[in-house]
C-alpha cells in the first residue's frame, strides 16, 4: 500500500464516520448551505496567471522537501517572476 493509498483509505473512513454523525438533511438546513458558491475555474480564468500554488516544506510521500524554505522568500520570488500586482 502506497502512502497515497493509505491517505485515500483514511479519508474514506473519515467521510463514513462523518456521514454517520451528521445527516444530509441536517447539512441542508445549515446556515451556509444556500449561499452562492465560488467557482475556482472562473477565478483562474479571470486571474493574470491561472496558477494554483501550494507551499510545502514536507509531504507525506517525500517527507522533507525543503525545510529551510520560507514563505516570505517565495513571495519575493513570485513577485519577481510572475506578478505585477501580487495580492501578497
């Protein structure tokens, strides 16, 4: 079993447990159920870059990727490479 298989199996267990605790009808009655949704696809099409990024120092499958990396450093790099007006 790979780490990804384990993550998927654990997530299936988590979802099953949550479904047994909270019913669909209860979720449908919640305050936020009827709110307007946001479209990731639309947001990406309207963006200047269309980039989805994730900053990670570690991952379940690779362990340490770059322990010394900092978010501030990557903000500067992204600003220099991509952004004219970054939201950072």
